[in-house]
C-alpha cells in the first residue's frame, strides 16, 4: 500500500446529493463529492462541488477547505457574510451554525475530522 494519495477525479464516481429539504433556503443545489480518503478515527478528505443555491449548515465536525473555483458565501448565525473564491481557505469548527450560499458553482478540496 502506498502512503501517497492523489486526488484523481477520473478514478472514482462522485456521490450525488443535495441539502435536506428542511435546510434548503433557495435554489436547487446539487452536490458532487469525491471522497478519496476515509481514515480510521473519522478523518475524510476529498473534493466537493455544488451548483448554486442556499441552505442552512450546522457542524458537529471540524473542516478545513480550500476553494478551487467558483464563488460562495458562508455566514455564521449573527456574523458577517464571508465571500469565498478560488484560492481562499477556511476552517469551520464544531458548533458552527449558519448558511452556505453558492453564487457560482463552487468546487473545494476538504479535510474533515469527526
């Protein structure tokens, strides 16, 4: 087994999903997730993409991500909107609650720890 893992989108089929109906605020966003790593202890890494729309999010996990393309706005409840575009990175900590709005189809790579 190699100790190196490259993110090759052609190597796996993405999981297709969307926000739960009770979280959806606007639009009809569709998610595509290429989950390349599922390590013991609840660590995940991969690439996620969404079409435009807006929904509520609530995090029990820790997530680091880096935006590869597109434009999204993440707003914590009671906080200011944060516009994210290609090259931007963010950490969302457990307990985060707010909204995610995809203005322009957004793709990010991510690492999640449960």
